């Protein structure tokens, strides 16, 4: 599943825009999860709990109403009794990635792919897109080679897989149909050398880049049996804890051992940050490679050791920007250790320290490098982090 989610996040900033070059940065600070991720995890949640696909999609979709859904699906979410609307959009294919990990027989995979599509995408093309994607993933998991996968999908679903990525790119527009998205995504996988190459090729096609990369990434993860640890880390930083909980449980039950070893400790580390008493984590806005924390008052029970542990764990997850609002809290002599850890973190990321006590500010100033700032207000720090994210993404668009 994480292969599709990573593809969605990587492609999110290129949706409707073309990457300037194939060697684009995989992650910029504003890369984020979209509806592809939310619905993929909704299907996974249904499979984990033997629940209704429709109910889980409706529940999780309403929890994340601004994830980038199409108009028809948005209306489906707003309904108290949502019904299929005969869609042949690519939503059925983008969300099916978990199904073939839970079912091993191809007949079961095709049945469940259809069932996962039908609550919204009951048009034959919508169902076909989900079935084709799921069968690609199942065949890849079964160790089938690319020539066999290509032949089977082309014969079964009548998809034209004879084109090249270069040929598609010359004429590819913004197509959100299954028939306009699934074949190019499969071709990106077929031409790939590894997981990263599959996602890059899918994004570089242009158009609905996050969904193309989600589908191609789902198949590539199954085929290559590996998503690089660096990519897994970037995904973890950008998901909420409830979405990470579904991903954790799905990976623990059906993921590869390599993915489990990389993913589960990272989620545990982020949960540790969430659990620090007296330290409030705040949601990032535009810059999703940013962790923002605010220190509570002296009566919260927070001590310098907890702050130091937080800084060390956040630094270990390799956030691009660390924002820490001290709200004037004075840690006395123990502020020296806090200042040293912030300076160490600032060697590899942007550190924005907000409203430190005068004694902590005096200790910090000579230690911090040029990419760190001491600011008076939290809003100023968050605005600066978002500005840096906006500048970064402008550099990669064509």
C-alpha cells in the first residue's frame, strides 16, 4: 500500500502541471497526501475490519473533506445515503491497491476490486480500471514477469499497452477517466527499472500526476518488493496519526518484512512525539515537511529532558523544518543542553525558535547557524516555513 501512497504524495504538486525534468525532486516541502491516499486507506480499513467499503470510504472521506475529491464524489460524501453515480473516473483504480495484498486467488481479487469500485464507480469502465490495477498488483506479487502481465492485461481488459512513455507524454493531457489513466500508469511500470523509476516516469507523463503515480507505484511496490527507506520516511512525516494507524495495521498484517522493518519504527517515533506531555503538536499548513510544537506553561510537567527527547526524535525523522515555540518558558541551566541540540539539528534542517526566555535566547544566539532564526511570534515562523515551501515548488514546475 505504501507504494501507491508515496506515488500520490510525490505527484501531488505536479497535478495539472508538468515536472520540468525527469530528475525532479521526489519530495518538496509542499508535497501532501490527497484523496488517492485517503481512499486507499479507507479500502484497507474495510479489509482490516471486514467492514463495508462504502461505509469506510464515506467515514474517512468526511474526516478529510479537503483532500481534493472530484465534484461528484464530494456530493457523494455529503449525502446521508450515498449511492453509486455510474462514474468511470480513475478513483476506482487509485484506491484498489490494498485489495490484492489481502486476497491471493485472482478470482477473489477481481471480485473484491469490483466490490470496492461499485459504491461510486459502477460504470463498466470504472470497474474495469479497478480490476486491471488489482490484477496487475496480484500478478506482480505472484512473481509473474512483465511480458506476462502486459499480455494478460491487454487481452483481458483490451487496454492498449503498446505505446511508450515518450509517445504518451507528447499528447497526454489532464485525463481523469480510468481508460485514460490506467493504461499509461501500467506502461510507466512496465518501462521501469525500479520503484522510484516507475513513479518518476508516471509523474513525468503530466496530467493527473498524483493518480498516475499512485497506480504505477502500487504495481511497482508489488513487483520490486521494495520502497526505499528515504521515501517511506517522507510518507510518514506527511500523514496524520489516524491514517498512519491504518497503514501500520495493514503493513503489519500483509506488508513485506522489509517494509515492516522500515515503516513501523518510524510510526512509533512519531507517536512518541505526539505523546510528549506538555508539548502540543500543531498541524502544518503548506509546508508538510515541517513539525511545529508549542511548549505549555510551567505547570504542565514538561521538563528539559522531554524537550531534548522531542528535538532528538524530530531530528531523527529528518524534518526539513523544525518550529518550536517556547512561549517564554525558562528552563534555567538546562537550557544549555536544549540550545546545543537545536544547534545540532540546525546543521541539517531549518530551525525556527519562537519566543524563548531571555536566558535561552542568549544561549542560543551564538550557537545557531545561518539557516536558523529566533522569532517573536509563532505565526511569523509558520509563514516563513510556508514561504520556503512555495519557493521550492516553483523551481520544479515546467
